[in-house]
C-alpha cells in the first residue's frame, strides 16, 4: 500500500497533495499526522505582519553572516535577501520553518507517521490504520 510506504519512508514524495480533505483545518491535521508539516505552530493562521510584528521592508535589511546565505525564500517565492546576501527582516524562514516535521496524531483510522491508536477515528466504525 502506497501510504504505508510513505509513513515508513520507503517512498519520499516531493509533492504530496491531499484532494480528499474537507477544508484547510482538516488538511493541516492530515499533513501533521503524515509527518509532512514543517511549520511552527506560532505561524499557523497568522499573517506575515503579525508573525514578524511589523518586520522590515524591501530596503530594511539585517546582516546574517558573511553574505553566503543568499537565496532564502519567505514562502511566497520572493527572494528575501539584500544586495550583499543580507537577509531581509521580513523573511519567515527563521520564525516559521522547522528542520524536522511537527508530527501530531489526530485520527487512528487515517495514515500516520507514528501509530495513533489512542485517537478517535474520523470515520466512525473504521479500524486503525496500524
């Protein structure tokens, strides 16, 4: 089964799309449960402005090193580096991105990176995925 190979890391999808979810809240739960969510909780459902608390502008930069860190992205696809490889203050990488996934169990009957046997099923009467 494809989903079991994903949770065992036998297959590592580059793009993982969930078209079967009801809404964004539901989709977030599935991504968390599958070990495919790399966003800190403080950034969920927050505007960029609120996350950065009035962070920088295009010309307002903060030096982050020796200029070799250029090319960072803020999640919008826009470069967030200044002229000399300086990261702009409006980058969401540091405040929002995780190196390891934030795995959270929600439903026992859906695919999960870790066993979620103690959770209720989303579809009543369904057995555990594990």
